[in-house]
């Protein structure tokens, strides 16, 4: 049975959180994540590792962008594009959960 959330595109208002069925480790500022369901390892560079650390608790994508804009010199549009690309990749391998419902 497929979850409806798999059909959603991640947006600035989406809430994302790291999946629980994984183990991750910091390797000198980078991260390695083991997906416990698939047994596949995934590596993240410094920025990816920072995003991974941020989403250990549920976060709105726009809040992730704001944090990165404060910490790194990057154009807002480029920042958002790169965040969304990484989150879509992580979602595709079941390492993040996405909630696209807006909070009233």
C-alpha cells in the first residue's frame, strides 16, 4: 500500500523530519546515514549534514532555509533550490517524512 504523501512535492511550507528507521553518524562535519529498511548507506556533505541535523525534529522547509541563510553565504533562491533537491532525494530513499498539510 502506497502512502499518499509519496505523491506530494516538497514545498517551502512542507514540514519534514528524519525517518526513524535510520542510523546516522557525523564524520568530521559530513554525515553517513544507514537506512535500516534497505540496508543502504547514504553520504552527505557539510551542508547536507547540517540540514540532516536540523530535521532531527520536524521543521518547516522555509525555517531550514532561514537557518542556512544565517549560517552560510548563499543566495536565497539557490539555497531553497538546493534544500528542496536534497529533501526530494532523501524522501525518494525513505530517509525523510513529509507533511504538506498547512497549519491554520
